[in-house]
C-alpha cells in the first residue's frame, strides 16, 4: 500500500515497524461545540484508512484525542456560566452521537488532555532538563530554533518562520518563534499543579504526551487536517523528537480542506454548518459518501447540489443491496451452478480494482467507482439467476467492499427503528402542511424498505412486511 507522506512529499510504500501492528495517532476535536462538516472530513477519511488497514490484515491501534481544555472551551463555559468540564463532557458525548451516525468507529483509545496532565508535566520536565525548554514567570516555552530540524514538515525556511513570528500580549518568551508548553493560570481559570506553579498545558504538547503514553516514542502514522501542518504538527515533531531523541512519526498524512460553495467555511460568512445540521438535511450517510467521493488530498466543495448527488448515488447502492437481500431470502433453493460460479469469479476484477485504488494512497473516489461497476454487473445478472445462493454471494461481495468504506452498513434493530420513526414523523409533518406529495414520497421510501404503514385513529402504526 502506498501513502503520500507529507514529510517527504512523496507517495511511499507503507510498512509498519511491526509487520502485523500499526500505531496511528490522529488529532481529534476541541470539544466546545458540535463538530462541523470540515472536521468530519479527517474523522471519516482516517476511519476509512484504519478500516482498510484492518481489511488488509493489520491490527491497528488508533488513538484520537479530545482537546478538552483550551481558550475556546473556557470561553464557552464562561458564556454559559458552567464549568469547562460541563462543556467538554457535553460535546464529547455529542461527538460520539455524530460519529456513530457517520459510521466512524470509536478509536482504540480516546484520551483527554486533562486526564494526561502527569504525562504532559513529565515531557515538559524532560525538555527543560535537555535545554529545549525554559520557564518564564510560570509559563514554559519551547526553544523552537534550538531544534535543528524545525520546519522539516511544513518545509518553511527558518528565515520565513523568524520573519513571521510575533510575541503575543502577555507572553514572556526569549524568542518570537518559541511556543508555549505550559501556561500559568489566569485568575478564575481552571488549573493544575505543576513544578512551575498552577497552570494548564499548551495545545501542542498534549498530542506529544498522549502519543508517547499510548503508542510509544515512534509511531507509524500521524494524521490530521492540512491546516495543522504548521504550527501544530511541526511543534509536535520538535517536542517529541527533542524529548525522545528519535523519529516521532514515520508517515504524516494530511487531508485537504472542505470548502462551502467554493468559499472557506467561517462563522462570519454565515456558511458554517455542523454535522448535526447537515445530517438533518441530507442524512449522515450521504455526508460520509460525499466525503469519500473525492480523494482526501483534493479540496472538496460542500454544496446542496453535491450532497443531493451523494444522496442519489447512495440510494442506487441501497436499492441494489435491498434487492439482493430480498432475493437471498426469497429466491429458489438450488445450489450454485458452474455457470453461476463462473459469473461470480468474473466479479473478482472489481475487488482487484477496489484494492488497487485503495492501495494507491486510499483513492476512495476510484474505490467507489469499482463498487458501482460491481453493482452494475450484479444488477444485470442477479434477476436471471433467481437462486438465494447466487443472490447471497453477490450480496457478500458488495458488502465486503462497502464495509471497508463504512457504507450501507447493517444496522442494529434499535437504530433502524429510530430511523423509521423519524421518517414517519416527517410524513406526519408533511401531511399537516398539506404537502401530500412529500408525504407520499416518504410512504414510498418506507415501503421500499418493507415498512407498511397503517393510519389508525390512535396514530400511525407500522410493521415490517
Ligand atoms: P479542530 O477541532 O479545529 O482542532 O479540528 C479537528 C480536525 O478538523 C483537524 O484535523 C482539522 O485539521 C480538521 N479541519 C478543520 N476544519 C476543516 C475543514 N474546513 N476541512 C477539512 N478539515 C478541517
Ligand atoms: Zn495534535
């Protein structure tokens, strides 16, 4: 498998340090709000990378942190008159709601910054001992330019870094390029006891500390959005490599940005959407499909049109799967014939194409195309080969590939029931507004899933056909 390594700016053959086991770290959300659709991109694409590595037989230990203390969390808590922990806990819970909806598997470990203060203090102390960091009035700063490789990831000449650096208000640094590892507590702010007095960690240090604690000194893959390359990832490298004296991450993967109607998403432009909003409009799975319809290193444009297209394509996939499911339950009982076996082995080329695409720096766009080619071939043969066995074989081939991308996944009964009830409610609302076309469309959509509605004086009853 080849992955584009931002460190070398090349596609390189990926081999983990330990042949069976992959150690992967991804920067997670700062939990002060519902996450937005831009954040959803790295969460989805790196979930797919992890699933694909598992599909290829690796064990993946995947760590994704929660930044549960920083200025944004504190400001939100102050606005609402609650503690930082109330805010962090609430949005961690909401993260898991949206992540589940989007089909993002929970990481192996989701560590929180505030639960790793001891590891953070330890690495900061090591950096001070080694002369890479210094205390200044209760703050601790990293001497960026002392780290010889500073700038190696973002490929910025040191002169440019020096010219662009400024000392902010209240900072007590030796040099404008230095960055904070530890911040002295301001009155009223949450704080932890440290050798440098009461304070809280800077943002960059938490990832170095948690990657080291949960994965070790050197990891196989570190990932995140391209905006994190500098300064966040550059600083993570400097901290980890200065403290541990060895390479931090062998591969650095960065996803390109998601824009909205070809503009940067920002609150001030009024084009800021949370995943929660988008899921209400299009459904979670359409968002996932849309994200995977482009290569992760190409910018992607979020628009109503592109989401509607994703929804329509996904519907074709669902219809095909529903059809195969129906036939695999209701088809005739004969065993597979030799001719059918031959047809099925003819489908292998689609799996090969899918794997070739995924091996090429997780090209999900081409991988999706391979799934649609398989579905087209299945659709044109499954009806003429009316046995359950043949339909079941087709279904398992389609599911095998869809599962790697986290599409058309089998749902548990409870979440299926919740979706059906939400659709029934939407139908009732449409009827109330006398939008009968929409109400009929929803009834048909439910019927296609084998759900029969019965309007009774007590309300709508439903059952499976
Ligand atoms: P944050 O919570 O802001 O630290 O971001 C969490 C993740 O989302 C990081 O990996 C960011 O790089 C990524 N991210 C933020 N905005 C976007 C965007 N518009 N498009 C793609 N990725 C983004
Ligand atoms: Zn990080």
